[in-house]
C-alpha cells in the first residue's frame, strides 16, 4: 500500500485549479501521461510543484518504473514559463520522466527556439524534450490516449476525478480508524466472554457508523469496477487498454477491497459480541414488558370496556359513545403497539436462542397473544356495535326528517298556478313517499344489523363476580324495536294523507286540463272565425262551383259546431270539478263568455256566408238558364239582373256582430274579385238581352219585306196567270194548226 503523505482535502483549492492532471492515457511504452495545461495567468510554481508531488504519490512503484510522458501545453502561455516548468521537472521527477512533449502555438516561438535547444540538454535534464504542435502530437501518442484538448477521444472529467479521490481518501481514513476501534473492542471482549456478564467495554461505540462506512466502500468499489469495465469495453485501440487514474495500478481498487474485507470481518465479530451481550438483557426486558401489557389489558383495559354497553338514543349520543370508545381504543393502541414490538423481538430471538430460553420466550409469546387477541376482539365487537348504532340512528334521523318534510307538504294548501305545477308537486309527493319507503326499508336493515352485532359480540371470560351483559343487549334490542315501530306508524299515517292529497291533486290536474282545453277550443273557434272572414270570400264562377263551396261551408260549420260543443262540455266538467274541490275557477267568469261571444260571431258570419252562397247559387242558376235557352222571357232576364245587383250590393255590406262591431269578408281586393265574377255573368246576361232585342227587330223587318214580297208576288201571280191563259190560248191555236197540218199531210 502506498503511503500518501498529503490528502486531497488538505490541498483541495490547489487541485481544483487543474494545474496538472493524470488523464488516464498511456504512451506507447505504457507509461502514464501527465498533462500540465499552462495558461497566461500561471505564475505560482509552488502550487504546480505541490500538485505534481500529490499526483506522483498516487501510482505504484511498478507504474512509476515505466516512466511518465509529460505534455506541457504552452499554447496559451509564454516561452519563459514553459522553460521554467520544463526545468522544474528536473528537480521534481527527474527519474520518472521519460519524455516531455511541449505543445507550441502554430505561429509562435519559431525564432526563440534557437536560443534554447532541449535536445542538447538531454544528458543534463535526464529526459528528452520535444517541441510539437497539437495536431502532430499523435506521432508520439495514440489519439485514443489523448483528451479532446489535443484532438483525442479520451474522456476525462477533472471534477469527477477529484470527487472520487476525496471519497477514496475519506473511506480509507474512516475505515482504517474504524478497524482499529473494532479490533480493540473485540479483543477486550474475549476476557469477559466466559463470565457471561456485561463488561465495561460494552458501552464502547466506534467513532464511525460501520454500516455507513461499508456502504460508502461498496459504492466506491462498484464505481471503480464499473469504470474499469467500461474502459476495457470501449477504450484501448492500438495502444492497448485505456487507463483510469483510479484503476488497479493506482492501488485504488485493491486497497478498497482489502479494507472492505477487513472491515466486514471485524464488524461481523463486533455484531456477534453485541448480540450475545444484549441477548440476556432483552430477555429480561421482554419478560417485564409482557407482564406489564398483560396486567393492564386484564385489569384497567377490561374494566373500561365492560362499562360500555349502551347504544345511545340518538345520533348525537351514539357519536359521544363512539368518541369515548375511540379514547379507549387509543389507550389500547399504545399497549398493542408494545405487543407488536414485543412479538417481533420474541420472534427474532426464537431462532438463535438456547432451548431453555426458547421455551420461556414461547410461553411469554402465547400468554401475550391470547390476552391481546381477546381484548382486540372485544374492541372490534364494541366498535361494530357502535358503527351499526350510528348507522341505525343516522337512518332514523334521516327518515324522521323525510317524514317531517312529507307531512309539511301534506299540511300545506295546494294553490298551484297551473296544471304543470300540480304535476310537479304530485311527482315530488310521490318521490318523497318513495324516499320514505326506502328509508324505512333501510332502517329495518340497519336495525337487524345492529341487533345481530349485539348478539354476536364476543363474551368475556367466565367470571362469577361479573354481571352478564345479556341485560344490556336485551335493552338495546327493545330500544331498536320501539324506534322501528314508531317510524312504521308515522309512515302509515303519512300514506293515508298522501292518498287523499293525491286524489285532490289529480282532480286539480283534470280541472286545469279541462280549462286549458276549453281555452284551446276558444282559440280554435276564433281561428275558424278568422279563417271564415278572411279566406271564405269567393262565391264561385258557376252554379256547380257554388254548390261545392256550399257543401264545404256546411262541413266547415259542422267543425265549428263540434268545437263549440266540445268547449261547452269541458266548461261543464270544470264546474263539476270545482264543486267537488270546493274552489272557484276563472273559467266560469272568463272562458264561457269568450266561448259564447266567439260562437255568436261565428254563427252570424257563417249565416251571412250561407245566405250569400244561396243568393249566388240562385243568381248563377238563373243566369245559366237564360244563357242556355233560345227563347227567353224578358222578365227572366230582368229577374237575373235584379238578383245579380242584389248580390253585388250584399258583397259590399259588412257582417254586424251582436255586440255592434262590424267585420268585412276578406280584403277589398278579395271582395272585388268575387264581385268581378258576378259582373262578368251579368255582362253575359246583358249581351243575351241585346241579342234577343236584335232578333226581334230583324223579325219585324222580315215580316214587312215578306208582306211586300207577297203583294208583289200576288201581282206577278196575276200577271203569270194572265200570261198562262194567253199561252194556253196560243197553244191551242198552235195545236189546231198542227192537227190541220198533219191532216193535210195525210191527205197528200
């Protein structure tokens, strides 16, 4: 083991400056690489010398024998400082240095180098010095052995290395001191081992916690092994395996392992000695504590529980009992905690004790367990009873509030504004009744559970002096039955009242429904009246269309009549319901007059419409007759004309309602359109009249002409008669001549 005269803790500020470091790299001769990164403000050679002394004290002699390669990084420093550092190496580590590589700036020192040639001073210095640029440093050292400052790939964290050194040195210091103390304690115990008495050294305690020191050592060893494994996996290259400043060659890992082995051995002996010393003491303490627990549980603890039998008569009383029980449980919990601790101690001692000690411990454990389990069962049984009692009283309180709310709703007057609010109230009433039924069922369930818990509560050990708790259980059961019967009677009374209220509310719903439907009938009848006055204006273009419109009008009137009858029936029903409910309704004072008023207006309007259709039908029928007949009596034409004019005059008249108000059918345009059809038919009739007049005039002219012609014909007839007579005479003469000629011819 290397003796380290100076620890990192004592010179931590200097080491943090990173004046020099062992990066973990090796040169091609397997020598360690020592790096001295110079900077422009580097002035203290004493701190650098102290850093080098500390670093060179870490490697083993075998490692030092291979020599160091020193890299002096002068790229940020001046030549005189570099020269001073190189010369200082001659005094600090002349024997260990084999090569010094001075890294120069790229464009500096070229002229000054001639003033001092290190290669000429090799014999005097004892080592070789070369000047090299950073990019040519790989000619002497493999890139994998160089840090990234020189273009290499070797990872080095100076702070991490310094922290590990601090941990290593702290562990070495504490473990060495702890080993000495444990050795003294263990050796002093040998003289008192045979007497089986407590020695004066049993009170000695090591200065450091062995567990903490061992944990620190194991963590440090794990870190060292992990770093070495990682380096062997990922490092190496052509120059061989990568080197770590905490690996085996620096005596870190083997020293930690050796210290851990020695420390575990001494600590195991120390633990065994302490266990043997404390064994008898633990037995005595355990026996005393067991008897203390048993005495309290069988005495004051049992007395506290035996006095608690009531279940309370309300939720508040049950909560007070629960609070009292929790106080008792809290007192028992302290002793149960002692029981758990004692049971664990006894179980731990049963495995390694002697036969006599094991028998004693088992007897104590059995006695303690029996008493504790019995007391715990009593506590649990009482807790179950109290919880069931709280649930029972809570349900009783909720059910009582529900019954009070239902009774209050039943006692209040029902004066809703409309049927929807009555429906809502009825639904709310049903929901409250269902809630009461569910609450009563829950109360029965909670009561049965409470009585079951009281009956199944664990009995106390047989003691003639003690009074049996059967009387307390009987009183509790009787109390539960009394409460449930009282709630049942209250619920039954509310149900009877609900039936009466339900019937009344249903009648009110029906009453409002009838009133709403009656108002709807009034609205419908008003809409029919409005449709009659605004849209039923046309009278038809001919008799057929007028008859069709008349039929539709009768059906329209029938619909209105049905609506009116329906409204009357509804209002009669409201009267009956009001008499049954002994209340007044607005329908008798408002809806019925409105219904009658609208019906009278509709009746007047429909009658006027019917008369106009009948008059139009008569007009069209008469007009069609006179237009279709060839011979028409002028009186018929006058009748059609009079009927049309009467119809036109009626179209201009308004409908006069019983209250004196007036209303026209349709708009002026609709009335004009209906009148236009009548006027067109009147125009046709007038044309027919003109045609007839023309025919009469023509007949008179023809008669006069015929008369003249007849006179002329008579003259001509006379003339023709005279001429015929002449022609006959001439013919007779010609015939006579012809006969004479024939006779003459015959004679010839």
